[in-house]
């Protein structure tokens, strides 16, 4: 038996979290996957998976072995592509994780054209605003909000992204327009719930060296900016959101900017990856794609 067959089966099973799903990917039977993993465990003298009827999870030894195996297989795939003279050394699967609004309003519109230019890629895109565990959740790349909590990760910063404070003309006709951050206390503010903490995001403003903050008050809140955007366009309150979220509504007049003389900068964004995984051609390609998108904002 080719030892790489068992290692490949182990990696696919770890990625799938289930022998049956791995079998579908490998086009073999679940029994063949189970036997292959058992054979590898016997050879290594360790248990790689905790098994239950519905799922498998990596043991501590399995986690360590999986990281090494996946890096090795990525390197082998790249080497084979180069030796074969393939024009697409980036072929293969990439698991990406990005913040919800960045994914919906920045990544998604650009993804179709990027995939058309690189047809060998297999992309799994997850949208979440929480800080994911890159290793445990097996993401190749992520865009993270705020400080990156794991010093083992490489973080490539994106340019600061602006937030705009906006409202629908119908809301402003009924309630007037705030002339300063202090006026916001008399208005309905649409509140964003932060995924990691469950707290409401504080609105911030600056003019030169002067800084202002406002804790939004209002009966409407969501952890999804698209919900808040729809409420703002419906005249239900004032919204502060990334400029790339509200730009189309501003262009058509569905929303107008308020407090336009004040700047508001969002939490820093970074493209994040494990150093060892950047050796993959497809990872490097995806990093450059995400950095280019961020630099266009």
C-alpha cells in the first residue's frame, strides 16, 4: 500500500469531519476510509481521531500530525504542478474566512471574476465577525477585525476603512438632521451587535485632534449590517456603517450622509494566515487577491 494514500485519506477525513463525507470526496467506500485511517494509526502507534457514530474529531496527536500532513501535501501538489509544467500551480481547495460585511459587499462581487481567471481553485468562503481559531477550524486564510489574538499568525494590515453616518431622507424630514455627535442622543440609532462580545458597537468620530464617541440608543439592533441597512433605507433610524456598505444607497439617494464633516475610522482589518501555509502558491494568490481588494477601498 502506498503510504501517501493513507495520509491523503487521513487529511480528507480530518477536513470532512466524517468518514462518509470523506469517502464521497475520495470516491471510495466509508469502510475503505475507516480501514485506511486505522492502518495509519497502527503504523504510527497513536490514535488520530475520536470517533462517534456521526462525526470524528482529531485527537491532540491527530491535530499535530494533520498540520504537518496538510502542509506536506500542499507542497507536493505545488511541486507536481511545476514539474508537469502546469499553467495553474494554484489548483486546489482554499478555506477562507472574512467579516460579514467585507465578504458580502467587497469579496463576493469580485469573487466571480477572480474564479473565472483561476478555474482550478475550489473555494469555501465563511462569513463571520468573530475571531476564528485558524488551526482548529482549518482555515487557510482569514480577514480579521481588530488586533490578531494569536502571535503565531502572520497579519498583513489593510488600509483603514472609513465609516459613514447616514439616514434616509424620509427619516431626516421627520426628525431633522444632527449637527453634532451630541445631537445623536435625541435620535433613533440603529445598533450593531458585535459577534465576539455581544456588545453594541460604539460610534466614533474625529475632527483633527478632537475625538468624540457616542453609545447608540434605539429599539432596533442586529448582528448583520444588511439588516440595519434595510432598516435605515426604510427610514427607521440613523446608521453608521462601512462606506462600502452604504455607497450604493448614497449614490441613488436612498440614504444621505449626516455629520459629514467628521471622520470615523473602523477597527483595523488584516489578512491573516499561518506562516507555513503561505508556501502554497494558491495561498499566496489568495493573499494578494484579498490585499488588492482592501487597497481599493
